[in-house]
């Protein structure tokens, strides 16, 4: 079933969470600087502590969801797959030249930011909303947005509801300690609607409580609701209400204090977005690097300029990233779009110049 519109998205839930302790997944980020790299202006550009540690370790540590199909999950062979997983692989390819040089660290909502703060992961790429309190208050840096989502409500069709405003007196399952819980509180309080929050520790537990009819509605990001519905015994008996009660810009998060690493993550994401806009794909990237006369493509693929060295990376950093996973559109289509079992529309996650247009906008490399 195609979910169109601004916040349509995918993701089914917890398929497989590793039994390993995330703390054992990776060594703390090393602090020894990597060799300097010459920049285009003749200055010496040195890798910051995070990038230096990754290069010495030979592996990127990427924090991801424990199991959210479409975004981050393990298949029946134990291989990590998904939308966020591909961005981790692209980052590893940009930094180390090898998309497989990455260790995926499964983290729940409570573990995710402390793991980043404590240096157990280099980047968090796990459906985490960019908020002022997280960046200005808690000191994390969001390197961009790779998915625009919003919060909604999943209900049984037998209730004959057409709006969340009709949930007066309802029991609503939400995840504890999340923006989901706070957004639900804001929505009902602003409208003077009485409700009973059923607060569960994890998103999976909230979904299971809804499936057992321990609550009348399940509130989460619409991507997670679409995922949850697909796992129920009879998905057609459940509906996602049209109300979108929040904005949830999701993207990669890094620690404050290493601007050089934040720039690497930001520009790798933007390179994949820009590649789609310029028609550079996994299949044609190498050929375009040899043949294209478009200066925008030549700069993106490292043929002109010294943009890689500005990040303490090789000149072909973006080419390696694109060759490893494809551009933004290819990543979307393969994991949560028409090429996936979820078959979801782009909505707000379409390119800015598409028809209809979305919010995905690559910054210029020049």
C-alpha cells in the first residue's frame, strides 16, 4: 500500500536486535591525529580526533536502530540492511574507501545518545529527531537531515475514527523518554482532550501492547506506524489517522567539539543528495568521472578541485560513496520506495526540484 504525502514513510519494526552489548561493539574513538593532507589553498589540513581514530582503527562505528525494517535491520543471513545502514556504508566508503569497513552498533532510544557522548560510536544514524534541546542543551551536533517524518496515530478501523481529536478518553501507547511521548502530551493538552498515556520502555513494546489491545491507539512517527501496521495479523483492520502532530527531521548526529568530523558526515550526506540531482548513479559514476564535462559533476566526483583534501579525505571520497550505495534516490527506492516491499512514496523526501517538489536539497560543492 502506498502512503503518499509529506510524512509518508516506512519502517517496520524490530526484526532482530543483536544480543551483544553495544559497549563491546567498538573501541572508543582514538585521539591521535592522522597525517596532514594538503588543501587546495596550500595550507595543511589535518584530520580531527574522530576521523584520525577511524583511520587508525580501520573501521567506522555507526550507531543504528536495533531492528526497524526499511531503516536498520538484519536479514536472515545476519547482514545489516536498510536506509540508515546504507548511509553508514557510504560514509565508510568516503572515509576509508571500503563500504564494509563499518561496525553497526544496535542501540535503543535510551542508549543512543549516551553511546555517542561516551565515544562508543563515531556517528549515530538512527531515526533521531533534530531538536533544539538535543543540540543546544545536550551538546550534540546534527550533520543534516536525511529523512523528514512526523508523528501520527494508528487505530483500529472498528473504532470508526476520522481524526485524533476524537480520541477523547482513549488509551494511547507511547514510548517512554521520547519526543513521541512529549508530542502526544502537547497535542491533547492544547485541545483539552482527556486521554490515558500507556507508556512503554521501547517502541517495540508499545507496538506489542497495541496489538494485544492494551491501548486504543499507538502514537509514533508515521514511518514506525506504517511498519507496525504491516506486522499485525490483519493490517487492513488498522488505519493511520490523517493528523500529523509534529515535525520530525531525522538525520546523523555527532559529538560536539570535532567540527572537522561533523563536516565529513555533513558533506558525505550532501554528496549523495547532490548526486541524485545531477543524475550521478551507482552505475554511471565511474564513467561520468572520466567523461563528464559538467563542472558540477566533475567537482562532485573529484576530477576538479581539491574538495576531498578540504575534509582530510581523498579526492575521490564522494565517488567512492556513490559507487558503494548509489545516490540518495537509489538508497530510498531500494529500501523503502517502490523497489522495496514497503513501496512508499517520496513525499517531503523528494528532491526540491522534483514534481511535486520535496525538501531534499543538496548543498553545492564548489
